[in-house]
C-alpha cells in the first residue's frame, strides 16, 4: 500500500482553493483493467451525499501491478465523516469490466495551505470488479461493525449493498449434494470470485497441462501397459516406469540438467528415493501413510476385533506382547483399523474396466525396542486384511503370506482409501460442504461486518474451486470417473456420505475422538494429530480474541441479525437436505463461545484440513505401485495366485498414470494465489488497529507452532511438514 499512497501523494493539482477532496483510484493488475470510459463517483458521508462527479476519462492500459489515477472532486458542503462511496462504470462493450482494488479519498486543507496536506484520509478497500453500465457501493475499511453498531447514516447503504448481493449470489440446489452458488461453470461466477485467467480453471485441463509442463506429453496418447516397473519391484529396469516418469538425478541427488529430459521433470517421491529403493513395499511405510500422508482421517482405534479374526488369525512375523492376544491388545488400545466395507454398494461395474474392493485392514502397534521397523520404541504395522469382510469364506491376508499376495492386498486397501480421499474427504467434506457458508456470507454479512473481514481471506476462491469441481471432477466424464477405480459411482457415494455429515465434522479434535483417539489408546507417534492440534489451538486463541474484541457480551451475539441470518441460511438453505421440513428450528448462535466454535470450525476447514488433504498428495500418489488411483483385473480371493507380473498388470496404463500423477503434483503445488497461514498479509481485510493486533498475536502463536514442529521433525525418522504454518494454505486455493 505504501507505494500506492506515495504515488497518490505526489500527484499535483494547480488550483488548491477550488477543491475539497482528492480521489485516488487504484485499478487491478490483471490485463485490460485500466479505466476506459467515464467513471462517476458519489461520496457518502454523515451529512449526506455529494453530487455525482464524473471523473476524467482515462486511457486504457495493460498495467503491471496496481495502477493509480488521481482525480479532484469538489462539494458545496462539508460531508464530515465519510463512510461509503458509490462508483459507476460508464464503460461499454467488450472489456468494459473494471477491476477496482481500492479508492483513497483525502479531505484537503483550505486557505492556501499545501494541497498535499489533508485533514483526514479514508481508504475504501474494494477488491472487486465493476461491470460496464453498473454501479457498486463500497465502504470505508474501518471501523468494522455489526448492524447494531453501524452509524445510522450508513444503514441504508448497508442494506442496499446486501440486497444487491442477494441478487448476484443466488442459491442453486444440486442432487445429493449441498446447495451452492448458482453457477454451472466458473465463468458464471461474479468476476471477483473467479480464479485469474492464468490459473487453471478446470481439473482435467490442469492435469493435462501439468503432463505437458513436466515433459510427459508423449504419455498422454499412450494407452499401453507398463512393461515393467524397474528395480523398485525387483524386475528388469529397462524402460521402467521410474525411468519414464521422473527426472534423472546425478550422484549427489541433484536433478539432471540434460535438456532431453526437461528441466521441470517430476521429482522422485521419497518412497523410492530414500531408505532404499524398495522402501515403499515395507509394512511400516504402508501404515505411515495413514498417520502422515494426505488422508489421515480414517484410521480408527479398534477395541473389539471380529471373532473370526480373534480365533482364526495366527501370525509368525508379528508377535503380540507376552501374555497378550489379539483381543487383549485391542482392548488395551494397541489395535487400529481402516474399515471400507461400506464401499461395497459403490463398486464399479466390471464393464468399466476398473477394479475396487471394499476392504478392512487391521494394524497393530508393535513394541520395537530393537528398532527393527523404525527408530522409535514402537511401530504401527498392518497385520490382517480382508478384501470382502461380508464373505466369511474369503481369505484373510497377513504378512506371513507370499510376498505378492500381501502386496496385492495392501494395494487394494490403498486404492479404496484413495477413492474416499478424493471423492468424499476432499471434494465433499472440504469443498462442497463449505460452499453454503461462502454463499451465505456474501448474502448476509455486510463487508463492514467484523466476521466478514475475519472469514473472507479463508473463503476466497471457495466458490471457484467448487464450480471447477462440479464441472470437471465429480461430473460425468470428470476426473474421478476417468482416473479412479470408483468410476461413475462417485456421485452416488458422495450423496450417501452427505446424509451422515454434520457441522461438527469440521472439528479436528472431535473427529479424532470419534475415531477413538481419546488419550487412552497407545499411539506414541501420530504426527498429523500432534502437529494439527497445535495449529488448532492457535486458531482457537485467535478467534476467541477476535470475537471478544467485537462482542462485549453474549447478548451482543444474540442481537446480531446479520450473523444469525448467515448461520441460519447456510445451514437450513445451503444444507437443506439435512433438515427435513418437520425438523425443529435450528438453534441460534447464542453466546460468544458458540460463535467462536463455529468460526474455528470454518477456518480450520478452509486452511488446515484443506491443506492436509492436498499438500502431500504427490509424495503418496506419485509412485502408482505405492498407491494407485485405479486398479484393473480380478480381486484375489485365493492365496498363491498373485505374482509380481499380476501386480504390475493391475496398475493403470501409461496414459492414466501420467494424468493421475500430474494431477496430484498440481494439487500439491502452491501458486502465488495461495498465501500461507503464517505470513499471509491481512491489510486487504483487517484495517482496525485492534483487529490487526489480534492477528499479530495469532502470527506470533503460529511462529511458536512452527518452531515446535521443526524441533519435532529433527527427531523424527520421517519428517512431517504438512501441518507447519508455513506450508498450510490460507484458503482452498492451491
């Protein structure tokens, strides 16, 4: 802002006696966003409105960075305090849409004093687009206020602005999913909600473009199977998957600069780069993905195991503690499980060419004082897999089985987890269920409202990513159908899972407790939990601090009509499918504590949860044998039939491999749009000094969290960066 205001201050005007206000108009940095046509401005103050002032026509320009143009506006009366401006864009035709970043208004001194000395300055943050032939109302950045504390002379303008938003942000209802913005594609959204033109605006296009950027375009049209996987599955390495996908490295581990390989090739993922080339095959690495990978929300404490496992499981390779059995170790909190048996109704049609199981996988926290499996004194290991728990005659696969029987069973577990990860945990429970809150916020919270200013940094681009996902991820012909085993059953699975979603599912500690992690289990090293709870606690402190700044009592919360409408409409309209017509009315937010809880849940979903489901995707999915998004061939229901070749043959072909791996690489990357939780500037949203102090304290807490996580990682055998505040994105945008 300093550069903008400096440019504003340096603009001279020859007649200092005839002007009262100097108006600086800051256009955006996108191409073709300079003022092109007459701009009319009306100042709205405590003593009324100024006459419409037609600012001089500016030249059209493609500006690199925000562009400032300064105008002078005279009024016949003193408006005293300014609170709003009305801006009309007189442009016409193609390209008349104008990106308005902010307006700075100075009330200049009179009586011959220097014209660049001012009595008072008002800054109107806009960060919006004004369409040709339309006007918009923008409010001064401070003070933030609820309706009850809004200056009486701004109430009408506040109501008009919200009425306009209700016309623009209209609801649309989608089959089996939460309601959202009436937008079938991104271009249907208001321009300020759309992703910039340089950002991919379609998941399918994003994956294909990433394939090209990574020098793998030759694989896009190659539908052949991989002849071999290379040394990583102890097969001949000539022409292996590894050699074709990833950048070559020299002896020092640096990327090969050979131009024929491309300077921006995909890096080798850690599962085949460190700890030995076959590390991905280890049971410890398989289990680690569910506590440190991109999908850690499904592992549950298992206090009781099925009788057929208690009495029918005999293990030589895994020993329970002396005097303990499988059942007693479960009761002691040392047994864990992944249960995907509920996926059985959503298995793909065999004609689709893809295969998917609905498995159960049991894990045991084995004592490891000799550090056979890890550097700690204990290690989580998989000990039993049932690929069809409903069939009691189906085999139970264990680590004692032949290598490729066990590897194949683990592959089907990882594949089932991948389906739920992308279709439900990421799309439904992160993107789709949050959209009603982003829509309702625009419809019911004035930009003057302190909660709007708090939430807007996190909801930014929420509508864009949801429109993008509806069009090219979950839709018919979308990437879930093309690249994942679940094929065309993804919408049905999403619809079923949505019926059981509750707002409390946004609560990170609550989900842990629901999964049985209440402190009585034995799980000494769970990085996603330990680091995530630190971030959660910092958010809680920040939100409580902020809420108490603007609400002096619970009564203030109850009387805040905009707040109550925001929450009520998000839940009863946005999530109407969860509220039958005969259901009792939704309770209002009646206290500061309840309000803080709602806000913490939302901020966590837009930041910590979203990042945890995306930022480590590449490391986990980059090597398909480790976790394939799609599998082919029959599910093994007989031991002894699986070999290295049958394992290879069930993996996706070259075309699907390239698209899936590059999709995950794209999702893991961060663009310049995605600010991080630690270090994200807030001047666009928070202008009240007290609010900025709250935010500064929050940043201080996050710096402490970052130091703690860094210290923890120095002691961990496998670093876990994904909950570090410098890694967590500040919104759903990548």
